[in-house]
C-alpha cells in the first residue's frame, strides 16, 4: 500500500489518500465489496444506487460497505433519469443515504437541480458527472462541490459532442473554479500526473477497473478486457442523441443498424439495450448481448489484479512521470 504522494482539492474534499476515483460500473456491478476495496486502497468508489431499487436491500448494501471499510467514507452513484418520477426515486434513496451517513455522491444523467439542496443540507458532498465542460457550468451554479468531466474515450456515455479527454482536462480547470475530476481513457499514473499538471484535481476510472479481482463479474469478462486494446468499443444510440460507448457485440450491431436508418423511436431500441441483457452477460461471461460499457482504457488493463495492486502501479507510474518532468527543467 503506497503512502500519500499527491494532495489535491479532491483528496481534501473526500478525505482520501490518492486522487483516484472509480466510477459506478453499472447497476449491481459496483457493489459493496468492490467499492470497499477501492476505499481501502486509498481512493473513492461509488455503489450504484440504481442497482438496488428495494430500499431494504439498498440500505443493507451500504451497511456491508461500511463494515468492509472499517467505517471509512464511501460514495454512491445516483443516476437521475429524465423519465417521469426519476427525481422522486432518487430522493427516496437520498433519505437512506442520510440515515446511513454516506459521505459523497456521484450524480449523473439529468440535471441534479432537484436533489442538490437535499444532499447539501445533509452535508453530503456532490460531484456531478458531465460529458462536456459546457454542462459543468450549470452544475456549478446549482451548488455542487465538484465536477467530473468525461471525454470521448470513456466507456458509457461520452455525450453528443464527443470531445476528447485531453482537451477537457486542459479546458475544465481553466473555466471551472471547483475541484475537477477527469475521466475517459484513464488508466495510468502518467495520465494522472498529466491531468494534475493541467490543473485538475483527480482522475476517475471505469473500464480500467473491470479487471479488479474484487469485482464479482464473470472471469471471462475480465479475460476479454485483458485481451482487448479498446478498439473493440463502438458508440451507439447516436440517432436518439444518447451516445453510448460499449463493447461491439450483436446488440451493438443491431443498434448501429437503427442508427444508420435514423430511427428515433426508442421502442425499437429497447430489445437491444435493456439492462437485464448486460447483467446476464456479467453473470454468465457471454458478451454477445447487452450494452456493456467499454472504453479505450481497456488497453491498460493488462492483468486481473487486486484494486490495491492497480492503485500502487498507478501511483508509482505517476511518481516516475513527475520525476521525468523535473529532470527536463533547465
């Protein structure tokens, strides 16, 4: 376990040892065991609230994580659906977060305006995730504590503009006064050092962590990520302006056909994008069906390792990168 090397506004805000966040990997994928491993390794992880619609089950998952972390702070991902009633469902979970004294949340999806006051009143730190800096300004006005900006390389939702991570990493700190976290294609310490050099405060990783030993997903999924280089990803659902970078499989190909035909009726997409398909893939290891988030950082996921070992490599690599820069100064 590496000692603290880097102190930033994010490490101070969240009370963590390393400026490394591990984003929600999907409903029931980022569970208590995985998130606890991230926290115990010195970072911040987020249990995905959408995976636990049952209140008692959600509360129990939070308590398991609290026990596994020895009482250390951990986070929860709150996805704000644009569908009717989405904000109300999240508010129900926020009441449980308050009861269980959860320290921070990663909000994503629709505007967090309806939930930020409730979270702030409870003293819960709010990091809102956006796919472009232009959206971060709105989140700042709503009173969030920090912003997560993800670039086009990310697995999941890169947004309609699909701006690269290195551009956003340089732009966001220049325009946003709050702590900034950069994601999308991140998987090495040299990238962490580069992001910090550009003025950001931390990185967030998703695909890179799909090979974590503590993740419950089928070993065949992890082996596929290890064997991949990120080029196996494809962006789908562009026709309905819900760009989604996923593993290229049968479901993705079917959605691409709908995109090419400029279909905009969601019901035609539904059979291919149902969350149950992706969950089944994670359980069985059969990746032919489902929207499986998969980004370019797969190229850095070279072996199945414990979270702590992955973090140690990243911190060591960041130190080497900073030493190299220092050696270049005349």
